C-alpha cells in the first residue's frame, strides 16, 4: 500500500469506530441507559466479567487506534463500574494499550507516526527526542500529568532508544495519577451536567 492509501484506511477505521460509538451513545440516550447511572451500572453488571473484559480491551484499543478522547473512556469506566473498579479497568486497559503502542512503533518506526498523527504534532514533540535523557524526563512528566497527547507520545517513545524496562516503569508508575484526575474530574462534570 502507498502512504495515501494507508492513511485513508487508518482514517476510515478511526471514523468507523467513532461512528459506532456515536450510534451506541444515541441508542443509550434513547433507551435511558445514558441518562441514569443506575441503569448504566445495571447494564454493565448484567454482562458480568465479560463487560469488564470488553471495556478493558476497548480502553487498550483506544490507545492504539484513538476513536474518542481518552478522558471519555475514563469517565465511562467510573460510571459503569464505580470509582474503584472503574479506575482499575481504566488503568489496566490504558497501560496495556500504551505498551502495545510502544511495541507497534518500535517495530514500524517513524514512518508510522506520519500515518497516525498530524505533522504539527510530530514536529512539536519530536524536538523532545534530540537528547535521550531529556526525552525520558519530559515523557515521564507528560504521562504523569494529563496535559499532553499521551497516545502520540507512546508511539513517539517507541521510535526512540528508550528501553522497554524504562518505558514500562514510566507507564505503570505515571498513569495512575493522570487516570485518577481524568476519572474524578470528568465524573464531577458529568454529575453537574446530569444532576
């Protein structure tokens, strides 16, 4: 496949995923599942462990092929499974997806970045990679604080000399704080909008 064709296919997959999410949201709104946290939690509970597993896989895939903003997934986790289990499923899924994104980028290299992300984003953060230790510090800070495009940075890290061990440590230790901030912050906003 040529670059334009690859980019078109990736955009089509992302658009299809986004469209599916919108359709599910419309269905949920019309059936009342998305207007009542009790109904939402009852639906998730009716699926048992399969629901938790599907959600965790969705969160992992969401990092590799961004469909929705990651913060919305964090909110969904807390609304579906409560604060403790929602955080847990968010954390496991996002960490698995982050490790997968790193591995994909490690195997595919820098050309993959141009297929998935805008040149503006690539240019902005690629400067971080000019010094190895500088990139690791900035990457760790960005993962810890929810202020940067984490999905892109995970791919970018895969194109650097960062070791799997260092990357994994940064992800596992840095993600909990950012996920908790997203989850709690968006839950407060959700409660304000619905309540």
